[in-house]
C-alpha cells in the first residue's frame, strides 16, 4: 500500500511535467513576433493578429534601408473582414485588404530613427489584436551616424494630489540635436504592497525630440519620476532620466467603501424601499415579541418581558438607522443627500 501511494504521486508529477513544459517552451511564440530579413516582409493579417500574433509584432530595420511590406489577407471565414493598415510617423496608409484585394504592398525608406507603430484602423473583427505592430529603425553598426543619445526629463518641482502635472522628456543626439521617433516610457515610484516603478504612460518624440504626457498623482509625499527610451539595436547605452517631485494634498484612496444599503437616487423609490424594509423587519420582530409576551403571561414574568421588549425596540431602531444611512458614524438623517 505504501509503495502504491508513492507510485501514484510520482505518476501525477510526471503528467504535470509533460503538460506544463511544452506550454512554457512555446508560450512566447503565440504572444510576440520579430522579423528582420532581406527582401519583402510578408505579413498575414487576420482577426488573430499579424501572423497570428495577438501581442507585439516587431519588424527591425537599419537606417536608410528600403522596407517593403506585403500584407496578406488571411481570414479563415467566408465573411469579408477588411483591414486598412496605417504606419504612424511615416504617415503611410495601405490600400484596403479584403477578399477581393488579398495582397497590398507598402514601400518606404527608413529615414527616421526609433520605434514606429503600425495597426489596422478599421473597426474589424479582431481589431484589438491588430494594434501591436512596431517597426524599430536603428543605425548600421559602425556607420558613424549616431552611437549615443541623451535623455532629459523636465517635471514641476511640486504638484497636488488629484491635479494633472505635465511630464516632458527630450531626446538629443551626441551633437545636441533633437531626435524624433523614439518611444519614451514614463514611470512613477509607488509603494503599493512593494516599492517599485510603475509605468504611467508612453509617447513618441516629435520633431523637436519632445515626448509629453499628463500624470495625476494620487499619493502625497516625494515621488520619483523616471523616463526611459525604447530603441533598436546598434545604439550605445542611453541612460534614463529621473526627477523627484514633492506631492502635497490629501492621500487619495485606491478604492472607496460605501456603508449602508445603497438606494436609487429617486426619492419615491427610496421611500418605497425603506417602507418595505421597515414593514418586513418590524413584522418579524412584533411576531417574536408577541410570542414572548404570551409566554410571560403564562409564567407570571410580565414586568421583565416588558423591559426586554423596550430594550429590543430601542436597540433595533438604532441599528436600523445605522444600516439605512450612508455614514453611520455621524449621520442619522433618513433622507438621502
């Protein structure tokens, strides 16, 4: 019996191992994809994403390279599900991709550094799966175009909880010239369960190298704001920039607890609900008290039962008032505000 039990446990562990390991090995393939190749880049488009990738789909290219992308209509259903692909920053819009036009091609020269998005802009089936296309353009190694970049972060010295503050990062090259087309991610230091950086937004640098977002702090105190860039291969290290901001004001809770029974705002509906609750509750209590009074009559303890009835009525009335008001600690007003 002893060996049989351990044999069953060993068999279960082997079964779990065989089920989990293959899923771990192929997990990344279903969520993201990267392509860097010579010649036309062929991308199948359907409701599952670019090349059936629902997450980020990345194309890497060198600066100055001619990029040719062939989008292929790959829907499995007989119903037409057209797509229209837009490449931001390069301002390129493809022809409509559908059953009648199953392949469309776009060509352009990668003459901007950084990360650029492409996505379907039609309200198609699987629209949310076709929003993760990225093109990362980086300089050719050793061409001397640019090896380093500088990131500068500008924030207010003070801000108030619940009020927006503007965060601006600027990207410059080693010659102090602005760099457009870089994706800048912004982070704020939080202390929610564990202390760490939480992403609060992202933006691509414009022609002047600026990336700007608005952030509304909800915690008072000194917080650290960090800006980092997302670049392709071939660049030297680009240090992130950070600033400390003093946040004043009250601490804003992540959630709000409402006490009492929540009624609709209409006074008539509120009153009907209140009367129904009162009638039901009092009916039960009066029935119980009536039974108690009957018992007291038969046992000759009429005075004690009367005192108990009064105490029960007072306590129950107080508890009911607390229950039906939204602020039981200091509000006994029966009418909703």
